[in-house]
C-alpha cells in the first residue's frame, strides 16, 4: 500500500483524480480536522463527505473532503510481498516474503520473513481486528537500510525480475492462483 503524505500527516487511503481534476482527495473526520486545521487551510470541503477518515490509524466516520495538488504532497512507499502456496492440507496459504518501505525522514528499508505462513482466514481476521501489521512486523527476520534507487529496483523485480500482481489480502480466496503478489 502507498500512503499519501502532506505536511507530516499520513493518509492510508486517497483517491487519485489527477487526470480528471488535477487533484488527489481524502476523507477527514471533524476531530482530525480540528487537529490539523492550520495545515489543511482552505483545502477542506466541509460537511460533504461520507465514508471513513483517511488519516492513518483513524477509524472515525468522515464529514469532510480535502483536496491536494500533486505538488503539495509526497508518497510513502510501503509494499508487502507474499506468495500464495498450496498448503499440506490442500488449502491455500499465504507465505509472507518481504516489506519494502520508506520513512518520513526519507530513509528506505528492506524487511524479510524467513518462515512466516498465514492461513487466508487467519490473515483476514487479523486485518479486521487491526492486529495484522503488529503481528507481522514483530516477526521480521532480516532488516536492511537501502537507498531509494535500490528500493525501486527491488519493488520492480521482487519475484525474479517480476513485480508480482497487486492483490489485497482481503481479496484472496481459495481460487486465487498460486504465485507472487503484493499489496
Ligand atoms: Zn480522523
């Protein structure tokens, strides 16, 4: 997943309307708006939104839209790689591979798991209960500092010169073909 970053505020979902209107937009709740009022300024479109707040870690219902121009914002890289395999019992399993991400200070990291297998239902349950990232991040076996250039190259070639297919864990089913994926 890619996060949108604006003046230190991280948004974990956003809508890209750059082609249509030249902007990205996010949802924001009243309490996040009050907290970031100064930074947001006249980018707010008050009282028009429904859906959930896009601010990372906030689960409130949103009331407002906020528009950003591409030159106002940057993106934080955060991509998880995994392989769908056939488990011993015949069910599909998720074999977690690695995570390439950047931090607010501009540094890039490469994390890897050695033997981290998750059942599909188990992974979905952890995502629903907001425990997934804590669980996998605690089990990282290898962590390295990399440059932006290396991060880009790894992301594009993660599975033997193949970037893998984008697939959210929430969308995996028993019919998902075996192979390399990311979200
Ligand atoms: Zn919020």
